[in-house]
C-alpha cells in the first residue's frame, strides 16, 4: 500500500513536470522550476516573456485541467463501481456522456436559432449531462432497492435515446460534424485558467464526497440488506455519492469533452495493486487518475506534434496494455 | 432487552406475508420460528430486524419502536445473521468483523480502542484467532457462518436475529454454531429470535417455539410442547413422530 502510494505520488510529480516542460518549444526543467520559484520571491527567472507565457498560460492550465479531469473521472468511476457493485460501471453509466454530447452538439452546430453559439458548449454540455442523470434517476431510482439493475438499465435507455438524438442533429448539421467529433473524443487543447476555475469547485467538493464515502462503500460490499442491518443509511449514501460522482463528471465533461477509459480502468488498476477496500482505492485513484491523464495528454500533444492525437485514443492505448500486464501478474479481485 | 411485536402485518403488493402477528419475547429468551416454506418466517424476522417496513402494527425493542430509531440506533439494538450472507472477496476476516462496529464509530472515524477490544473478545470467544487475517472468501462454509455470527456479536446488541443460520452446514457444524450461540446467550443474556427448518434442533435449542403458517401464528409455547403438538404435523402436511433420545426430543418424518 505504502509503496503504491509513493510510486503514485512520484508519477504525479513526474507528470506535472512533464506537463510543464515537454512541448514543441523546448524549455529546460530547472529553468521552469526557477521561474516558478521566482514567482514566490526566490531567485530569478531565466525564461523569456514568450516562454513564460507558454508555460503558465498554455501548458500550466492544460496540465491542471488534466489533473482535475483525471482525478475526478477515476474517483467517480471507482465510486460507481462500489455503489453499483458492478465492475463495468464507469462515470458515464447513467447518461452523462450522452446528455453532454447532445448539449454540446446543440451548441457547436448552433442549433439554438441564434440563441446559442459554440461558446455555449460547456454550459449546454453540463446541462445536458445533469438532465440525463436526473431523467435516469427518475426512471430507475425508485426501484433501486428491489432491483438495483433498474437504474443501470435506465441509464442505458436514456443514453441510447440521447445518443440517437445527438447523431440525428449531427447529421442535420454536416458543416459542424468534424468539430462535434473532435469534442466527442475529448481534448485538453482548449484549457484555460478560466475553465480550470470553473470546474475546480465541483471537482474538489465532489471528489471529497466520493473519498469521504469510501468506508460506506466498504460496508456496502456486503449488500444492501446487510449494510442496513449494520447501521448504514444505504439510500442516503447512494443518493449522495451518485449525485457527487455525476455532478463532478458533468463538470469535467463540459470542459474537456468525453475522455474515455480513465474512469473504468484506473480504479481497476488500483484495485489490483492495493486490494478491495475503497478506503485505499479511492484516494489512490485520485492521484493515479490525475497522473495518468496528464501523462497521456503529454504524449497526445507531443508524439505527432504539431498535430495532436485524440486524448481518448492515447488513454486507451496506454491504459489497456498496462491493465493487461497487471491483470496477468496479479490475482484478479472481485468487487 | 425485550422484543414486542404488536398486530404486525407485512405485505408485498397484494400478497400478505405476515398477518396480524403478536409476539412478546422476554429478555434472555431464545425464540425460534418454525413453519413450512412460504409461511412468512423470513419476512417476520426481517421486519423485526428493521429491514422491512410493516404495513400495519409495530415492532419495539425494550419499549422503543424500531421506526423511531435511525439506522445506527437500530444497529445497536438488533443484529442480523442472514440466510445467505454476502461474502465480499478480498476482505480479511478482521475487517469483516470490524463492519459490526460501524454503528458505533460512524463512517468518518476509525475503530476506537474500545471497538477493537470488542472485536478481539469475540474473535477469542468464537475461536477465530487463526483466521483473522485470512481472506473471507477462502473460509469453509462452517467457518464463514461462524464469522457471520461473530460479526453480529461484534455489534453488541442484546437482540440477535438469525434467519436459517445453519443452512448448508453439515451436522457437526450445525451443532457447533448453535452451541456457540447458546453459550453467548447464557453468558451475555442475549435475546435470540431465529428461524430454523430443522425441528429437532429448533426444539433442542429454543426456549420457545412459534409455528407460523400463511403469515399467522398457529402455535406459540414452550419448545417441548410445540414439537409434540398434532398441529405441527398438520401444518407441515406430513406424518411426524417425536422420539425421546436420552431426554431430547427428536422429530422424525414418517412416510405415509
């Protein structure tokens, strides 16, 4: 456990440095560190104004947004897997992705009759994501106790409906297909300090709620009835953690689009390394997810520079082999 | 602690599972509910454990209605050994037992020294010391059921509800588990409410037997009296003979 935590933190620091240092414009690590220290009154910066702008206005917000997105998607995925006791659960399970996709398509294609513009994309994606989860909950939430799968199936149905609507709108607006497609694949390319400040409160609050619910998820591993007999207010816990996971994911999706794979694979990798207790899985997933996504983004924006690879492609290309290797050398653990 | 069940009815849609049941179980009593499949035994004990909401009537522990308690209060009053416990893979026996203290230390604090002392005491009494670090999934059926009983004892409730606790165990482990529980009842003055299919064991371990059929109480009395009642055989729809073996009643089914 301690070793995994140390390795995760080292990977996080490495990803942060790589996120700031690596790029088409070569800037040495120590010069970036020196510049950072000069901002707090230690030493002098050796960066030119252009280099300083590249580091702090382009790479830094992108890196921070990557940290937030990776942390939130990983912890939300782990939380969903715990609350539904389903290894296939990911943050998009209850319709977040489809709802956000529909909202974003609406904005990008300018289908609001002049009332909406592409700059509305984050807002409409956020609204679409939350609306989808609320509709899913209204359909399946009441029967959650008697039939927990109902909520998941409601999510599948809502996702299918919204995805078909999104596809239809996309086909009706052929001029914007490429932009919609790029958004759907997810990217940190449009990151700014403004987008960081918009998602930061959601991620901090929602991730803290998810991590804080870790002991409750451990109790829920014995099923709903036994959890209740042990004193757990199962329905309240479930409502709170689903709301927090969905809200945090919606905020992230509205800023970076649909980045796949992180939410499902990171908690599983962590589970294989540290065991089944959510008190270990969720906090480590926060850091591991953050490091993983920033590392993946660094590769996405540099390997074919100046062209960027879609981030979702890189997360899968790196994550799948890593997962397979760990899966083959560690004993699989159930939820 | 006493258990008072007053005019209790439980429905699932239009189906009546428990029909106007009255029971008053004195502190330190072992009361076993018997009855054919579908009699409503599980629904009754689950309601007494607070897992089902009555459609009418009430359940009180020492005069306090279950409905007036929050989840943690209820978990400190009545514990449950379910018929089919969920065994979570990857959890150690000690961590599994520690779940029984969540109602005391809450979700945001670790187990206190007092909580750990309770767990250690139960581990010792139920002979689980050698298993404490084992993954629960690696235990045998008998060991698992002993562990589930131990978790209920870790909850430190004075009322313990057991729903078919010996299902799937061989004869030795059945006796072993019930003897362990009997020892706890004698030592701690627990009130036990159990359901059992085995009428012989039900008669030998319980102070009192309640025959339930179609959700209603048919017979309620001292164990020896109920197992020898003609109504017992009638409600099971079969020939039953009771044989005295070294002073113990043994209930034997006889082919028509």
